[in-house]
């Protein structure tokens, strides 16, 4: 006689970017194991790809998580993690003024919020009739790159939805990777800085922690940001 199938609960959340309701189930033990192995590898590309595969497996409503804004992806991961292994992440925070001294900190993932509201202003004008329509970068931007410079360049390319000039609109989904690369490389520094400003001002999951060394009273500040900090 076969063992009974395990009943897995279903939860619903709203994505920060657009309020879309998403149904999901918790991580299974086998998926949690794979996630922990990816974290131990300390390989950003492996971690990103493992998270993508795991989140897609956990979603009841099948959507392409690689096309989500990165903050939606991170928020979804946190919510699934909370329902899978608990709302509290136990952290050990290093006191940098004293060797081998750490402070225990319980982080409730429900306290992690976007640091700024989602804006609908996504046009960058280089002139009156020439500019870019922007979108928020996705997790794929980070999984494509292997260095800080490559990450920044991948973010820029991933953030350009279309280019407009006069009455023409050029959607980046219809051009080759090389053509988009050439376009970005030929931006002026002023134009490039405007794109960087858009990326720097996008919402991020952020949690600020203030703590002190119990032995010396020295105070420290720590900003947790990104999935690796909340793993």
C-alpha cells in the first residue's frame, strides 16, 4: 500500500510593483537542500539560477519570474521562505571593534520593506525627440555577469525597454544582443549617467539594523539588501 501524498498549504501575496496576486506553496525539503548547497557555493550565478528554478516550482500561478523586477523577485522569495522555514531569520552580527564578538539578531522578514515607492516615471530624454523608455532590471541581469563591471553593464542593457527617436520606437526585444551592446557602449557619459541614475533610484528591499557591542558599547549600523543577505 503506497504512502499517502503530503498535503501542502497554498498562500497568496501581492507583488509590490503592480499588486498582482500570486499563489504559491512553501519550499519542499529537497528544494531547501538545493538552495543551501547553492548558498554554500558562494557563486552568484549558481545562487540566482537555483532561486529561479525553485521559485518557479513553488508558484501555483505559472509566471516567468525572470521577467519580474528584481525587487518583486526578492520579495516573492522572502515570502516563500517565511512560509517554508519561518518568518524569523537568525543572524549573527559581527562587532568590528572586537575580534570574535558577535550579536544575535532575529530578523522578521515581515519587517523587510521596499525602501521607496514604485514610480511610473520611466522615460529618459536625451533631447526633445530622442530617448529611452526604461523598465526595472530582473534577476537575469545578475546571473549573466561575472564581475561588478559586467553586472552594471548587464543591468543597464536589461533596463532599456525601448529607444525612441522622432516618430520611431525600437523595442529592445527585437534587436540582437550585440546591437544593444553597441548602442549602450556608444552613449555619451551624460546619457550613461542618466541611465545609471534610474537604476540607482529603483526600489530595493532594504532593512536597517542598529546594534551595539555588549562588551564595549560601540554602536554599529548595517543595511541588509538583496537575497543573499536574507538567505
